[in-house]
C-alpha cells in the first residue's frame, strides 16, 4: 500500500479504455474489467492511453470524450517523462 500506480494502455489495449468497452470483459469469479478500471482510478491509479503521438490516438478514436472518465491521454514524450524516472527509482512500468 502507498505505492503509486500508472498503467499505460497501447495498441489493442486502447480499445478497452473506450467508454463501456471494458464492461464486456469478465473472467470467472471477477467483476467486469470496466468496474476494476473505474475502481482503480477512484483509488488513485493513473490510467493512460498512450501512443507515439496524440494524432495517432485521435486517428484510433481515442479522445477525452471517448474514453472512460479519469483516463489520461499521453504521447511518447509524456510516457518517457513519467516512466523513465519511475523505473530509475525502482518503479515498475506496465503495458496493457
């Protein structure tokens, strides 16, 4: 407890960040992925839609209006500015 969490979704993972998409994914014995995603954001996890550029995100239909509330959009520079210092300080970088 007390650790920061930031999850980067790229490529096919971007589709799961669109409103309602993760609600369609559920493993036996677990709540829908959408609920897990929203709960993680409420608990302070940062969830980022990440691509090489914001233009690529836009071309894939990823905009602030199309993603779940609380999901941030980041390009490669934003990713590097957050992930590299975290990794150097013992953090873990996770892609979905």
